[in-house]
C-alpha cells in the first residue's frame, strides 16, 4: 500500500504548466527638460490639515488645490473665501499662480491651512505685507487641536452615564 502512495505523488510532480514570457520595453522614454520656475513656498497647518503652498509669479494666474481649481475643490462660497482670504486682503488675486498640496483633516480646516500657507508665502514675496496680514490674523497659527480620549471615559471628557443602583 505504501508503494501506491509514492507512485501517485511522483505523477503529480511530473506535470508542469508552461510559463509566459514578459515583454519589456527596449528603450526608456526620453524626458523633456523643463526650465525650473522661481516660486515662494510656505507651509500652513490647521488641526490635522497640512497645506504646502507655492506662489508663482509667471504663468496662468489662479489657485489650484490638489491639481483642481479651488472653486471645484471647495464646494461652498464660504470655504472659497477662506482659502483665498490672504490674497484678497493684499489685492493680489490676479497676480499669482498658487499651487497647493493639501493632506489630512476636513475641507474647512484645509481651507484655513491654505490661507495660512498663502499668507506666509506672501510675506516671503514682500516683507511689507507682514503688518497688514498680521493685523487681520492671517499669520497666526490656530493651536486648537482635538483633545485625546482618556481611559474610563467615552470621549475626551464625556463620562459614562451615572447609575444610582
């Protein structure tokens, strides 16, 4: 009986499936050399949102958030006004091409992070803008964050419902 089992296993090992050959490209595509543009970069944060903002003086004017126009990215008029607030205050809406990369948080905190980042980049562009932006509160980082949950509680401060018996 032991001989029969060995023969069966030998038959299974003998069968092999044909393998497919992988075709690889012979030459890598050539990359175009693009002239590096000068820009002013700053980072803005709010809660868990982080925005990396770049101000370009050349090219098409407008505000782009994560490769989309900011009017499409931010659905409400209020959030659009928050995002371009620093540029409106300095009357520079049509003078720059603003490219933003935003990660984390919700849409509202992302808009506020973009506002802080553009304000900081405008100060790098022209240091005379600092006084007006500081007075309007656009250069102040809002330090409020969500408080951590504590053990024994349901949330940061919410205790479980008290029972008499």
